[in-house]
């Protein structure tokens, strides 16, 4: 029976109907309520389910990818700072609201799962992925399986500290990698020049603007330092880069590869590729965990 996968992000709530064979049959997306009102989040999810089920068999089970850490039973969202969720028992509330079984997963873990099953990490035994979006997401495949953490919280690679005493993160710490490697970093740095999206900064850099180029080069350098540290720790077979910023393609990937390889301890080069499940990776991964 088909499943619905949700990807709840700070900008949009996306959902897709995924067949048993893993094909995306239908997709929908609505804005995440900007006042972060929880009731509105629930009614948005309800609307999306209705739209996806129209003309199709009702589904019994829904997977939900959320941009935050979960408790060990994957029932409570402990902290999803970019959504304003804190100790939110989302699994039970959503299950009651939708009248369906609900399964939760971290959004980046969902993306890793999707990449491992159907995308760029297929066939890898030990791999790492980052998603460059509002936040910096990341997850690991270790021993052919999604790494769930020693205490069931998974990993939060966006909150590795890249700069001691650096920029203030939404999590309350200073200097997290997320402050330097997410799309939000490009928006923050580009704002005073009139660029309000990561894409606008990248497009200006592509067009040769000096200020945009300086912002972009620093961004690439920070991502590369981060990835070099990850490679030194894990020696992954492959690293996938996903999220909205990865749409910049080779313009982003080529300097990231060169920079990272220069900084890494090992002589052998780690394969660094663009995630292929694209923006739907979260939806797929969420549907894959729905039973
Ligand atoms: C959150 C992660 C999430 C990432 C991407 C981070 O701020 O802590 O759990 O995966 O953003 O959404």
C-alpha cells in the first residue's frame, strides 16, 4: 500500500504519495506558517493529505521528516529550532489528527536514507551527507545502515563547532557549522548588498560580482574545512551534498572538491557528489520509514 512522506521545513511543508515500489505518484507543498502556530502546522498537514488522497486509495501510514532532534522512541521532537518545536509529541498528535499511523525521522536522516536507497549513495557501506538549506543537516550511513546514535538521537552534524566563539546559532551555541555552511549564511552575508536569497548571491557570483564572489569563496572555504574534518573522522567512501544550495551544481561542487581535498589528511581523494534524489529526498526517506 502507498505511503505518504512529509518533509516539514521552515519555509515549506512538502508531502508526496509514494508507491510500494518507491515511485513518487503525486506531490504537494504549502508554506510553513510563518507565525509558527502549531495548530496551523497540523491543519496544513491535514490539507496536504486530503489533496494527495484525492482520486487515490486512502493511506494508512505516514512518515514525517522534521528538521530537529528526536527522542529515542522517535515520538517527540526534542528541538527543531527553525520550526519553534520544543519537546513536541508530534507523533501522537499528528496520528490522532490524521487518523493514521505516524513515523518520525530527522529531515537530513530521511534524505540520507533516500540517497542510500535510490540515489547517489546507493551501494555505499559508509557514507556521509549534508543538506545545505535553512539549516545545515547531515547524516551518516555506517555499516550499510542509517546511523541512529548511541542513545537514539542520531547525529546533528550541523552543530559541530566550526569557529570557537563564532556566530550565534539558533540552537543557542556559538560558531556551529550551520552558521557558516547553510543557505542562511549566504542570505545573512548577502543582505547588506541587497541579495535576499542564497540563489541571488550565487547568481551574482556567477556573473562575476566581486562582493558576491568574496562571500561565495568564503562559504566554499568554510564548507571545505568542515568536510575535511568529517573525512578525517570517518573516512567515508562518498559524501553527498544536497539541499537547495546544491542546485548551484559544478559552480559549487568543483571548488568544494578542490578545497576539501587540499585540506584533508588522507592522500586518497574522497568522492564528493551532488545528491540525486534532489529536493524530494526528505519526502522519499520519510515514506520509506512508514510501516
Ligand atoms: C537541525 C537538524 C536538521 C538541520 C536541517 C538543523 O538546525 O538541528 O536537526 O537536520 O537543521 O534542517
